[in-house]
C-alpha cells in the first residue's frame, strides 16, 4: 500500500517524509544492529534475532519472508553478527534465511520466491541420541556476492561453507551445496554449471566449452 502511494506522489518533501516514516517504523519494531534508508518489511514477515542482523539501504522483502537466527545457540550478551544484507537486495515472497553462523548477501542481489538459504544443518551421527537433541553444525557460512540472481524455489545449504561468486545466476529449483564461480549460470540437483563468462574472451561460453 505504501509503495502504491509513493508511486503516485510527485512532491519530493512528502515522499521523503513517508520514507522517513517507514525507516523509523522499522527501527521501532525491530532491534537490527544496523538498518539503512529505504528498506521495506511487510508486517507478515518474521524477524527472529534482529540484534544479530544488519540491513543496508533499499533492502526490500515481499510478503511472508523470514529472517531467523537460532537464539538458543547464542548467549544473551552475544553481539555476534550472523546476517548482513547489503544495499538494493530484493527478497521474493516466502523466502527464508536461517543464519546461525554467518550469511552475507552482497549488493544488488535478486532473490526469487520460496528460496531457502541456511548456513547450518542438523547433526545426526550419534545413533544413540535423537537427531533433534544433537544440535546443528557450527562451521558453515554462506557468501552471496554482488549482482547475483537466485531463481524461484532454490535451496542453498552452506553447512560446510560456500560462496556464490558475483554476477552468477542460480536457476529455479536448484539445490546448491558447493561454491559457485563468479559469472556462472548453474541449475539442477546436484547443481551443475551450464555456462560461464570468459573474461579474457569477453563472452559467455557453454559448459561444453569450459576448460
């Protein structure tokens, strides 16, 4: 509703006032360590552990997104940063980012709907204890560098640590468990490189032409 109003306003002072209202509304509702100007978080979104998160400028979320930190892991006085989303990032509807260790999303990243980004996994190797009592992995991380496009229904699991290089495209329904080189197009389960930008030749080449 606010976006619709903003699109019809021509008076810059009124527009600035509404953006300021949005900024302070976010600051009052959530305890982010840092939040930039121009962010948009619908009321249907779930934010858990905002004091371990930072948002840059113009971060926008669609309906029903979730940003989560499993607080049971963190002491009440722990100031650890687990999630950082840089400028001009857009999260599609029903995206979930669960950051127990470290998730960093670079600027100008587009994330489609129903995407799951999680930097940890359940421990399961002790066969004498229920899996639910074994905790989660603690050495994982996910870095999504700037200017990436993450398609709909993608699952990114970084329990062992992964980086998605800048300018990469992740096709819809892809499962990513390993790092992706920069300027790559990947898809599938398991994830495979379909094409890659050759910087020396200054052109995109298909997987069959990759050296």
